[in-house]
């Protein structure tokens, strides 16, 4: 192999993104080098490039983006055991450094590259039956909504759930709610194509948030009781206001989308009288990725419909623009080094 490779690099000092040649990373003690076979393009990557999000822990000004990564173990650092070269893996999207959790592709170099280095303990082996492109999107596009549903929201069978924002995370949220037994599942999105996608992924009802009869339709779908859970994948104030007002007694609003702004509860008396809750959610636990891989392997879940397209790593900027502008209304676009 050569000493250099292509990587999609974001420089936060000059606010520039470019795919360029960089040195191939060398695995240190306890680390492995993975040959990247697929890497997802997430809206978080778009936000990093746009400047809406910034790394909190990144040493220096530049990082290789990409936190949804699958590939093959290519080499082992000192002290690594229990995994072999050639093993097909998902690369976990975070690591612990001095008691803090660092995010791959944000705080340290990620997988928009030909090779990525990661701690051996964050790797999740995948079966031959799981394609790399579908495997790559599991550690965010799928595991984040699953964590919001199973862990933070603690959604139970038969509970009514609303999903605001049917993009990459929201679409999987609908699919996973169907798997978990939520009923009814109500998808909310201003884009007609997104609402149609929600129905295809298992929603019982899809609504335009601007529908003048929105509240009436929510009441009819929930037999007048309101939602048990509302999942906000959009991260904007109007969504949160509408989602809160749609909750019934004891309803939980789970915030997945990030706005960076304040959260306003217009009427605290009503909020308290209805015993509503607001729960913050971020990412997922490592067990969620392991569980999801097992569920796919057993045929309980199928993410083949989630891959809207793939493109070479060299065209990463075009992929970012396609996602940002919602060209073709993609669920997930994948880079292939």
C-alpha cells in the first residue's frame, strides 16, 4: 500500500472542506486500522461543513469527517487480540479519552477516507450477509433513533408515537417503532414525498404540520388521548411547540434533533398539570449497534431500502450538496472509497 490516501477533510479555521491526499494513519497500541468500504453522509456532516456545529474536543483545526463507517480490518496495533485481519466490521462512532467521550469524524479523524484508525473495542463484527453500505449507516442513522425509542423514550408496545421530521433518522424511527410495536405511529413532515416514505416505512398516518385540522386528526388517531411519545428529529422550535401540544397526560417529548437554541415551554401550568416530560437524547450506546446487527442477521430488520445512492469518496462535496438540497429526497447517501 502507498503512504498516502484520499480523505474528506474539514478545516474549521478557514471553514473549507476538501478531499485531499493525507498520510495513511498508523494504529497505535490497542488500535486497529480498517480499510473503509462504505461511509454514510449524515446531516450532522452537512452542519459541520456549514458551521452550524463545531467540535468541542478536537485538537487542532482540521479533521476527517465521517462517523458512519464499515469496512475490513487491515492491520492491528500492539496488544490487540480477539480480532483478525480481514474481519468485516462496523466502526463504532466514539471513543473515551481521559473520561470524555469523543465523537469520530468530529473530535478525531473519521471514515471519509480510504483507511481509518479506531480502538479495537469499538469494532462490531458483521456477517457476510450484511452489505457494507447498509452496515455503515447503522451507527447513527439507525442506532440513534433506536436509542431514542428503546432507551431514552422507553417506548412500550401499544403506545401512540408521533415522529416529526422524516429524514434519515426519522424514517428509521418509523421503521423501528413499527418493529417495537408502537401504535398508532403518526409521521409529521411538510414534504409530501417524506410523508409517502413514512407510510412505506410503516406509519399508520402521515400529516403535514401546516394542516389546519392537524390537532383534530391527532385527537382522532389517539382516541382523544393525545400522544404517549413525540420524537423530534427536526430540532426546530415550531416542531417542539407542536409536538408538546400533541402529548397526552404523562406524554414524553424526546429531543433528538439539535437546534443549539433555547427550549421554550409556553405554559408551565398546563405542562405540569398534564405531567408531560421533555427528554434529551444524543447518539446511542454500543449495545444498540450490536443489537441492531443481530436483528438484521436474524431477518427481523432490513435496511436495503435506506440506501438512496452511493458515490466515490472523491465526490463527497457533491454528496453533501445533494443531501443539503434534498435532491431526490435521500434517506442515506454513502461514500465508497
